[in-house]
């Protein structure tokens, strides 16, 4: 069974305007509301792919109820810890003329110690945790050491753990260690404390992290694809050129695509092509809509993989 853990889920509200005009009234041309949060996105994609999974996290208030209702309507299995604080709302503004997106991400509600322990006990009692994805930022009141503790707990039960986060949470969490991490180039730069530019520097940094006990380091490179550094070598999977209309959720779709690929093939290199195809498919969908299974075959056939990077 695959589980996703999102400590700080969100309701993503997307607004599309013809052109953002400062100090003027901007008319909203289109509006949408989607379940949000990195692990939530992974669960949504896996569910659309027909892969059994369950989403865990904290929700609260009317926004939390709406978030859960949206997930139920998508068929996503959920098991949340309810809190008195209100689940955060993120606002994403799409400038239709420039094609640019601006995201305003809220901090989220504070998690109290007893609520945190409810989540820890829930994770301790997960039945048959084969793979667990831990994603996203930590809400106020939660120390980054929590990620490390959860990873150690799950690894002790034989689970494969994927960690996708940033900043101090990533620095502390990799001490677990997780089996897989998926930073983008900016997150990897912050992790190693160096601005990374050029494939040589990026590959060397990923290799150093791999040698600390991380089985696979997947580095998102935007339009250049995903670099995978692991026990079987170094590979760069490059997507075809497409018209990008949205970048939000692309990295989470890539994680889901990689996991789906592992259910379809024993080759980790082939699984990487699923990851790139899924991430690319999401960039072609408006708002914060995510990829669908029918998007994968054509895109995957155009993904190019280079070895020994």
C-alpha cells in the first residue's frame, strides 16, 4: 500500500486575469478551486492512474471540509487528523497575456503537540506501509526533526520512503535517511549551500547526497527534465518540447509517475521516463489540474534518456 503524508495541505484557489494591472481593478476571467499540498497532489495523480493509495494529513475548519470533499469526489482515499485551526488557502494568479503564474502560499494553521502525536500514532499503526511519500512544508508548531523520526519509524517497518520537501526540513529529514528525495535545482542548491549551475555541479552535488545513504536522488531541472543519481548510475531523462501553461504540481506528478512506473517495470530507468512524462503532462494543463493516465503513452515515447551523465 502507498501512503502520502501532507502535514500542511491547502485549498488552491486559481484566478486567471487577462493582464495584471497594478493599482487598478483586475477582472477575473476564470476561477477554480482544487485540493492542494504536495502529498495530496501525489495521491490525486496515483488515484487517477488506478493505483491504490491513501492520503494522510491535518485538516481543519470549513476549508478543510471542502478540501476533503473535493478529494472524495475524485475518489482519493483519505485519513486526516482534524484540528481546530483553519486549513490554509493558497492563491495562484495566472496572467493570461504573459503566461506567468504568481503563487501566494499561506503559512497554515499551528499544530499543537497533542495533534502532532495523534498523527505520529496514526503513522505507527499504518497497515502494510510498502511505500510512503512525505511531502511539503511543515506547518507552524512542528519541528523538522519530526520528518526524521517518521522516516526512521517507517524504514524500521521495511517501508520505502520518499521525501520531497525543502530547507531545514530536507536537511534534517535526509538524516533518516529516506530511500528517495526529489529536490528541484533550487532546493538542491539550498541543501548543499551552494548555487548550482551547469550539469557537472548539479550531478556532483546529487552524487554526494546519494553517497550519504540516499538510494536515489531525483533532481527536477524544469524543461531540461530529471536527473537521477543512484545505485545503478546517473541518468538524465529529457522531455519533449511542449507548450507550458502551468508549473504547479509538476514535481508532485513526477513523483507519482515514478511510483507508477515502478509498478509497471522493474527498470528504474524506465520508471524515470514515467516520471518525466507525468510531470510534463501536468505543465500542459491549466490551473492546478494534474496529469491523467491517458497523457502518458505519447509523451513517454518522446522522453530521451542519457546515461553516465
